[in-house]
C-alpha cells in the first residue's frame, strides 16, 4: 500500500486528496478531487490539465501511466495530441498505460458527422466538397482540398477545425467528406 502524499501527484494541488489505484498493477498515487473525477471518466478540457505537461515526464511510472491515460481521454484537443506525440514512456510503462483506459462518460456527447453522415473523429482527414471563402484569411479553400488531423469543436457538432494553407480555420461539417 502506498502512502498519501501532501500533494496531488498529477497537478500538485493540496486539497481533497485521496489514494487512487492505477490498474491493472497494484500501484497507487495521490490525487486531488479534480483528478479523481477525471480518472473516473468525467473529464473536460480546461486549464487544469496543463499540469499534464509536467506529469507525463514524472519519474514515477504510475504517475506517467495516469497522465498518459488522461491525455488519451483528452486527445480530441490538439494540445493533448501534440503532447502524446512527444511523450516517451518505457515499453513496459507504455504497455501498462495501454492495459486500461479512462472511459469518458458521454452523457451529452457531441457527435460530428460529415455531409454523408459518417462519424468524424479527432485526427481524421476530410476533403472539402465545395469552395469556401475563409473569413479573415483572405483566400478561398478550394473544393477537393484535404484537411488532415482535424480537431472537433467540443460544444458544436456542426464545426471542426483544421489547417488549410497553413492557417487554422473552423469548417462546417456539412461541407466536408471523410477520407479513407
């Protein structure tokens, strides 16, 4: 059994601390109430999770595993995907991290669909089905343009984000078709 620390192993908070198991191994870490809630599956993107920039590089494997799982749960956000891309876990630790995951509760989940009704996911590639004038961008995104590694707008099923001509833009899902 682990001992309760004086701070959260993920974010460093000192209030509402409790020990939390890191399955499937017999390991425990100290988590604050916010981090406990997220590990339980209720996680939303907010500034609190910038702490994962440090937690993923912890010297403690159980902390790395928890940070990795939280990043996986937040991977619809570009910053979380970017951090996952550069994070390095020892093979044994990565295997442990992938042995279980944080299942995000989707009571009010927003489902993004393309013009044909295909479900879109973060990281997908889509193709524009019509020329789109980019407001403030001073250019037209041409029909047939592939937009790779899209992000989903979490509170609007009709919008995604992606890079066109090197500029991050918001695109309406009714004007895209999922590729591949």
